[in-house]
């Protein structure tokens, strides 16, 4: 089992930044690739970013490329999502997730590839 706890959400004005953190406990953190997903009200959960076990490889949704950066610190069992130039359409609950099964590039983009999920943190961007 892996337990994931997100933090860092809040209310910000458009154009500002937030950094989300996801602290993991349980099994060896470095054995899992990590992802961030968001879910806006009335919409399905969608992929935001993912990072490989080593942190060398990252993947991003087109909507956040150039604005968001995913990173991880395996010594601290934590994955981060730095969100810059935030837009009102970024408003959502953000979830981190862990997977030991994702291997191909495409598999990182699908929530069914992930085994463990955090409880989510709300991000609200005002215009």
C-alpha cells in the first residue's frame, strides 16, 4: 500500500503561481512513477503531468506545457507540481497518483494505469 497526501492548493489570482506537494508513505517511493490529474466540477478526471521513477522523464498535457513543472525528491518521498501563469480554467481538484504498472509513454496519460490516489487538493484561480 502507498498512502498519498496532497497539499498546497488554494485560491490565487490569474497569472500567479502555486506549488502542490504530494507526500507518499508506505512502500518504496522510488518504485513508483507518479502522476497529477485534475477534476473540474461536472467533468471527468484528466491527466496533467507524470514523472518516471527516476525523475528523468516527464510528460505533460498540452494545456499545461510551458506553465507547469512536475518534479520529485525520492529522498523526501515527495512529488511536486509547480504551476505558473495560472488561468481560471485551471480551477479544479488536483490529485496525485502512483503507479507501478505504467511502462509505455501512453499509459501515463490514463488514470486506469494508476494504483494509488490521494484525497485531492482544491485549486481555485480567480480572474
